[in-house]
C-alpha cells in the first residue's frame, strides 16, 4: 500500500490537470461572449503572437479591430483578455489592483533575475518597499541629480567626438550601444554612487554587456518562463542551480550567466556603500556622487527607519539590481527611439536644436530650464506615446470580479455588454501601447509621430477618457500602486542627454535596415539580426555650419 502512494499521487495530479484543461471546453465562461481573434494553436493559443519579436502587426490588429477589449486564447484553451479600454484599465491598475495582481510568471522571473526588489514582490511587502523608495525620487532629489547627469554627458560628448576626430564626414556609430553605456553610467553615478563605465574604451564592460544581452535572452525563454509558477520549488538553492546548469537551452544558460554577473556587481556595490556609511561623512564624500545618490539616501533612510519599516539586506540588494536594469533598459531604448525619429525628421531635429542652443547659450542647463523647454518636452512625450519601451503588462485575477467598460461593446451573440464578469485565474493583458495609439482617443493621426500635438491643448477625447496613467495621459509608465516609481528620473535623464547631443552633434539614418523587436522592453536590431544595435550617421554640429 505504501509503495502505491506515489502512483496514486501522480495519477490524481494528472487527472486534476486534465480536468482543468477539459473544463474550459465543458463549462461555459462569461468571456466566451467577448469578441476576439481566432486561436492559431491549441497548445499555445494567441500567446506566441503576443510574444514573438516581430509581433507588431498582431498588436496593431488588436488596437484597430476591437473597442478596448478582446478575448484571447492562452495555452491549452486558457482564456485571456486583452484590455486597453480606459475604465477597464483603471479597474485593473488602480481600483481593484489587489485583485488584478502581477502575473505569477512575471514575479517569479524577476525574483530569479533581480532578487526580491520592487518588481518581484506583491502586497504588503511591495507597499513597504515602495514607501521606503518614494522619497528618494522626489523633485527635491531630482534637482540634486542634474550636476551628476551633466558630468556624465560631458564624458559622452568627449567619447563621441573622439570617434569622429579623424573624419571630415559623418561617421557611422551604434547609438544604442552608447545610449546604453550612458544610461548605465547615469544610473550608476546618480543612483548607486558608483561608476560602471568611464565612457572611454571602445567597448563596454561585462556588466553593460550582460544587461544589453538580457532582452534577447528573454525573448528565447518567453514561453518557458510562463511555466515557472508550475515548477516545484523543493530543494536548496544550490540544488536548483545545479539542475539549471544541465538544462540544454541556450536562452536559459544565457540568462543564468547574466544573472550571475548582475548579482555579484550589486553585492559589491552594496558592501561598498555600507562600509562608507559605517565609516562616516568623510568616507561618503570620497565616493562617486558624494552620498547624494539614490542608494546612499535609501540606506540612510533604512538605517533610521523603525524596525517594522526596515528592509532586510536581500531586499536592499534586490532594489539595486531592479533600479539599474529598469533605469538603463527603458531610458536607453527611449533615447535610441528619439534619436532615430529625429534623424528621420531633420526639420524637427533642427527646431529642437534651436530651442536648446538658444536656452543654453553654451552653458549647461539647470533643472528649471530643462523642464520648461516646450518643444523638448513635446518630443519626449510624443516618442514615449508612440514608442513606449514596454508594450504590454500581464495581470491575473485572484478572485471573481466584474470589469466595467467606458463604452458598451457588442458581444458575439449580438447583446450589448456594459460590464464583463471575469472568473478567478484569468490572465489580463493590459495594452499600454494600444492605449497610447487608440484612434478613438488620440484621433485619426494616432499612428503618426507629431510632437506638435503637445504644444496646444489636447483633444477633449483625450482628457475626457480619464486614462489612469501616471504621466501625461499616457500608459507608458503605468498607473496605480505599481506605476514606474522612477519616471521623473527617466524624463530628466532623457532631457539632459538630448540637450547635450543636439547641441554638439547632428544625426541622420544609416543605410542599414532597422527593425524594432517586441520584448519585455523593445529593442532595435539591424534587419533580422540577433544583437541589439542602432547604427546612425553622426557628425559634429559645428561642421554643419561651416
């Protein structure tokens, strides 16, 4: 009898899985009446169309063909909803955010890659971390960041000038690589009080390369990562790591190597910051950033916090990896997108340069001037609207819930639907880019890059929609309790870098085809290549006037 127990357990587990799959076809669901595209595969459903690197046409189809909500099929018949209706997004991200929690695969992926930081925690643990981090990203602290940013961009200027000093004409330069290196050094100095890259060598160091390689590696594991919640967590971390080493999958092995590099560097920085704080003010002043960086402030806040509010050491280290990756990845992508668009629209590039040069008069711009330049702000907003670094986010319902809609839709049976009952364990895909490009809200020209749209009052269709985004009627930085905590930091970085670049350089497209790839954070490649890259023709601005 004892020997048969494992067999009984295995049989019951298989039967339970089979029932969960079969009941989706036996038991009717309120989601069955929501229109949506056909499923190309029983095994994977529409998921590959959402995750494949060239899946932009499918995203565009969902945006154009459905009125803010569409039913999708997940693996093995699992029902999903694609949502970009404003009221529905408000329910998901703000009103009922504790019901629509981050997808389990997302949390577990981030926990493995980043540690227990802000992107890897839920509930009270997440709120506690956010409470500790919120003051660090205040406007008062952002003002202190500007001189640090300026010092880094001057290094970037010198580096780019040195690459073209022996060339009279424009030089082809991979601007994604340089934006990544600059973004890492910006978050390194202003965020960690640490210098990752002096921006002098021809190639970045191992840490920069690791972060740059993470998105392509995660594309390879996008489907596998959705199995993480179903994998048993037994055994020690050492044993699980050993098992991982024997899995013959290129993407998994690449991610493992990347995680090792990121974690070791985060621990190194943390120990260095902790020693400096223990040694006192003199040691702090000798560090990069002189103790004004985000991590130094966070560690001091944590030391002075009550026992119940203190963050443990593993969570502090997790915040470091999280902040570095989030700040570098999204900011470098946004900057690369902006430079490509400026190269393709030379009239906009010249107009923006004129505004910057006139305001700066050859000097570095202070915080108040940076945030008050209208055309610079318009270019940044329009780029982040049309080319949001993050396309979709996933949520899962923890209980049955009713989702309200801003406008009624017509069901498959022809009935008018005002509210959608959603069963527990339904996957919700929030279409951030779809919301930003929704023609019903942004108008017929929603797919056009037009910075001028921000120089006059937005249409009432935008303001009346009451979009739940934290930033400028856009969903780019999300909204609610899991909105991007560093969006002001990112905006300031973008503006400082663009002001330096356009004051000193002119950009035009190279003759190489550029493809933007769908991923956790979108990234460009040359054609169908695998390595992230954005070659552009760059020349010194002074040469243009001669």
